């Protein structure tokens, strides 16, 4: 079955090259095989943009998609924000690759580096608007609305991905992990589980270290969440 899925995904390699050739050298195009999250990248064009290569891991968003099974409702997600380990900003989109049985087997991802575009756009906007007027207060209903959409962090190996995802949750805590109550730790494990952290092989051990608990305790917390 794995070989069959691999052959199915290989049909998308020329499509990825085609897209990258059209959009240009600032567009990275990736094909993921979801059967192996630690080494899901099986094809990549313009990988120098994010520093990733074939054999590298999934992203935090890919794991979240797999955990939430959002692909049942949608065929793709488009134009969300992503960031790179070199500080870049990306406009990204992901297409859900499904086999003839409508089962998700892979992802086709586009990551367009818009870092310089954002700087240029900010400069143009400043020139056109001339800066804020201190004597004019904009109406409350004209205040910019926060855009709620998917975000993604583009990194290389699975260890980097795990550290980033765990820090995104544990880093919000203002007290040392060893002073957290069991219920507070369960809530953290629940949040990490929803992000897909435990889809990666090293997830349990790294979470155990981050929360100052044993691996069996992490498994016990996960059982309580079912």
C-alpha cells in the first residue's frame, strides 16, 4: 500500500515543478507523504528558500491538519501566512492529495517568499497615506480587524519542529513546569495533542522533559483525554 501511495504521489512531482517554473525562484513547492511525518518531504523545488530538503519533516500546520482531519471538509487551504527559520515571511497554500478511495495520502504545498514584498508594500502605503494625522481619530468601526487564519512554521528536521511546537505552548506559561498542578499539565498535553505533537516519534519524550514528568505520565495523561 505504501508503494502504491508513493507511486500515486510521484504523479504530482511534475506538477510541482510546473508551478515553481511559472511563479519563479521565490516560490517553493513541496510534496509531502503523510505516512512518515518525520521525513514527509519526498519532493521539493526551490528548497533553498526555506533551507529544507527531501527527507525533512512535516510542519506544525501539516500535523495539525492530520490531527484535526480538516481535509474531510475541504480540498485545500489557500493564502495563509507562514514564517521561515531565516526570518522570512511566506504566503502559503496547501492542496490535499487524496487517492481513488478519497483517502488523504499527501499534500502539495506552495510557499511564496513575500518578505521583500511586505517591506515594499509598507513603504508604498506610507508614501500614499503620508502617515497618521494626530488630529483625526478614526471611527471604531474602521479599526483593523484581526485576520484569523492558518499559520505555519517552515523548518527542517523533526527535532526542530517538536521544539518549536512545544515552546509555542509551554513558552506561554509564567511559572516553572515543576510547579504546575497535574490538571494544568493535562491541559498542556491536550493542547499539544491537538497540534499533532504526538504524531512524531519523539513527541512523548520531549514533552516529558518540558513538563518535568516521566514518559509513562505523558501516556497516562493522553489516555485521560480519550
